[in-house]
C-alpha cells in the first residue's frame, strides 16, 4: 500500500550465528555426556577387574595351600604303619608315628593319631580336643565328607586350624581311627600377607552353622569395608571365603573428575561465546560499512560522478559491482540519450540486507 514501508530481509547472520552457537554447545554437551558415561563404564570395569583379581589371587593361594595339605593328610592316612599304630593302641608306637608324620607338615602345631569312637573333649591336649573337633570326627566316621579344613576354638587360647582324615582297616571298609593335623591360626594371616594387596580391604571369613561369618584374617584398611559391594570367592572343600572391597568402591566415579570436566566444558563454552561475539561484531561493522558505501554510491550518482566502491564483506562485492554498473549506465544514458551501457549482473551467491 502507498505510504507503508516494507522490510525485505535477507538471511539473518545473527540468527545463523546464534543457531551455530546453540548447535556447537549441544554437540559439546553431548560429547561431555558420552565422555562421562564412557569413563564411568571404564572405571566400573576397572574396579570389577580389581575385585576379581585380588579376591581370586588370595582365594587361590589359601585354597591351594590347604588343598595340598589335605592331599598329604589323605596319603599319610593310607600308610600301613598308621593303621598298625591305631590297631595295636600302643601309645609309644603311636607317638613315634606322630613324630615321623610331623615331618610332612613342617608348619603344623601338632599331628595326632586318634582312635575311632571318641565322644568326650580332652583338656589334656594342647590345643584341647574340643566339641568342634569331635563333630568333625563324627562326620568323618559316618561317611559324611567334612570340610577339609576349619578353624576351631575361635577367640580362645586353644584356637587352631584343624584337618582330619579317617583311617580305614586293611579291607578299606571299617574306620579304625583318624589322622588330625593342627595349624596355628597365624598361618592364615601369613598366607594373605604373602600375596598382599595394594589397595582396598580383604577378609578371610568362615561361615558358622547358623550362617553368621567370622573373620579369620584380613588385609588393608577396614574403612573400605563400609563402602560399596564386595567380591566374594568361595574356597573349595571348606566353609571359608575371601571377600574383597575395592578402595573407594562406593565412589567409582570421582566427584573431582566431574568438577574438572565441568570446568573444561564451561571454559570451552566461554571461549566459543567470545569467538561468536567477536565475529559478530566484526561482521556487523563490515555490514554497516557496506551500507554506508551504498549511500555514498547513491549520493555520487546524484551528482553524476561515480568512484570505486570496495566491499568489506566478500558476499557484498558482486552486489555493489552490479549496483555501480547500473548507476553508471543510468549516468551514461542521461548524458547520451539512446545509448545504453551493458550492466554487470550479480552472481547467484551475492546477497545483501536491504531495507525499502
């Protein structure tokens, strides 16, 4: 309509730059999230492997040690002289055989030959023959398979590691007695110390009949026991297990890492924002200079004297050249009616924001 102004807008660079900023920020945020997730997974896998390695190493060492002792006790129980000593019930002969068998177990407290049918505790022995030992003997006599090894008398001065294997007669059918090998409980701690751990906390535990757990030995700092889940390895042919807690397993993803990553991400966004602001200011200044050049060109056209009009923005160069050519042609035609000059055409890529 006459008298109304229409604004013809080209592509808004401000919007383009804002869109680019949002896009780049989104990409950075997505990258940060992927990096956080990936790093968390790596750390969790690392802790998981650490749990398996330490618990497995400790459990294997303790289990293999007593499996070897159990096999030795089994072989010793098959020796004819052991059967003879138990059958004759000769204390002197039994004592001599016990001393000879002790050579197979250099770390033992004692090696005993016990007749079958024992049902009463014996306080004369050191360590004493207690109820837990008797229960192990009865299980062996009835054909049940007792644990190869167990700790008895825990917390008392008679606490010890006990191993028992039944002795059969010459026909291999009747139980005539037992070979019992006793070890000091400190042996368990020494076995753990031999392997050792560089971090975290580990326990060798024994399960009681009521399901409760008793700590037999440990390694590391107990403060890690209260954090996160532990990895447990059951030791074969026993009620023992190794339980290992990784250091700081309750904080697999360190808060310091999140803070550092957040600072880096914020700094990246700040640098990006500064770059966008600087580029936008430079573009706006150059755009104003090109608009001023157009005004100058129109003013020169009115006085009939056109000059050179370089463009600050490369995108405006073609449009300015085309406009100059048009105005120059108008000047020539006004001076020489009937003569029209060829005008350069703007290229497809030439753009300019113009208000009418």
